[in-house]
C-alpha cells in the first residue's frame, strides 16, 4: 500500500530537531492518527506519549529503547514498537522515510 | 482551514535539494493534487511542470520568476503563482511551511 485513502491531513508540517525530522499528521475516520515523515542522518532521542509503531519505508537506523543497553538495526520494510510515556535513542545512518502509527 | 478532508496521501515523502525541501503528496477526489511541505533557509531554483500556486502557511521568502529581474517578498498568509514549464528562484530567509497547488 503506497498511500492512505479517505483520510484528513493537517496542512502544517511538524518540524523537530532543527529540521532533522519533518512530518505531516494524518487523521483517520476511526479516530486514530499517524504521522508520515523523514529523519535525516543524526543521533537523536525521541520521547513518546502514546505507544508507537515506527514503520520504515526507506533508509537505515539503529535504535535503543529507554532502559536497554543494546542497539537494534532496522531498515526498509521493517518496523519497531516503542512503549508510551517512554523514549528511544535513534542513530539514522541513511535518511529514514517512515510512518509512525500511534496505538 | 487547517486540514484537508477526504483525501489520499502518499506514504513516502519527496525530498529535494539534499533535504532543504521535504513534502508529502495529497490526492483529491476530483483528480487534483497538492503537496504539503517545508523549505529550510536556502537559495534554490525550482522547476515547474504544471502551473502552481504556492500558499505560504509560515515563514518568509523572496521569489524571482524565470525571465524577471525583480524579486518579490512573501510571508505567512500570502501566495504566488508560477507558470507551467518554467522555474523560479527562491531565497528562504525563515523556514517556509507551504501548500503547493498544482493547477
């Protein structure tokens, strides 16, 4: 599936970390929400409110969830889950194109 | 209007000029298309295929259309038209949040 149909999209982008992350918010009829975005090569820490699933369309990164010592690598076609009210460290080695699903 | 309703949105972003421009494509039921994006501070030249209207949500820029000598300034709440099969120079002085309408 290359697109989301019958959705609403917020006109204004979300820009984080001085432009290292740019996303647009998509609203679904069932009340759920996703963000579509790009993260450029950088080492960043993202906080979460709701639990998230990060689905990677393109690019490559390493992830370390809060409280863990080990890093895991993810690339195109893979995804990882992050608990709510938490955070994760991310090292993007090749620009990421992602869909973030808020659960 | 802060959002577009009953649309499709392409999951993968468009990244131009080494990340200076990031956009997502929105498809409308009437067959028209817009892109929602951000342009970070830079001096760039964009080419057009279809005629475009650039609507600025936030930020500030100077624009010079192909074949013109004068620059015009645009900011939040303003828009400008660009002919098809043409180009324009843009100097973004404050990160632009825009909607590009393809006409």
